[in-house]
C-alpha cells in the first residue's frame, strides 16, 4: 500500500513496508519515472513503476527507509501543483507502444533464404 502528498516544492511518496529487507530493496528514478522495489521478509514483493505527473529534480530528491515504511521525497523541477501522482497518459502511451511492437513482430520479413534463391546478378545483366 502506498500514499502520497505534496507541498509547493516536493512530492512525498510513502510505501508502507513493515518488515522490508533493505539490502534487497531499491528505489530508482529519473525525471519522469520512479521504480520502487521492496522485498519483504515473508518473500512478498512490492514492485511498481510510477510514471510521474510532473518532472522531478533527481539530484535533490532522496529516500528514507525506516522499519515501517519507505518514504521517497521527490523535489519538483517546477513549483507547480501535480493533479495526481501518476500521469494516466503514460500508461496509454505504453499500451499503444506495446501494441505497435506486437504488430510489427508479425510483419517481419523472412531473411532466411537458401543459396538456390540467390541469382548471379552479374550474369543476368551482361
């Protein structure tokens, strides 16, 4: 379970993570996507990619892990209010991208040809 709140300069994401294993957990982020991976003692796992509503300043952001939760403080690149934590358009774009890649796999040319299919082009044009 997770929750979030914001101030004018920060977005704070709290993942409630009782009995998390710090050595097997991590948070990775760039300016628009944050990945939270938390391994629990009971072999349970929380893994989520957050496609952020706004842009974060990665260099100024930080993570606090305490026994009951993981708190990620993202510093906003611009002091604007985020309507939501995640941008729903990112999920639509990802789904469309997956559809396009699945469709393109069906249209791949068959490059496996035998030597019999190769003609001597020099002889044909003399």
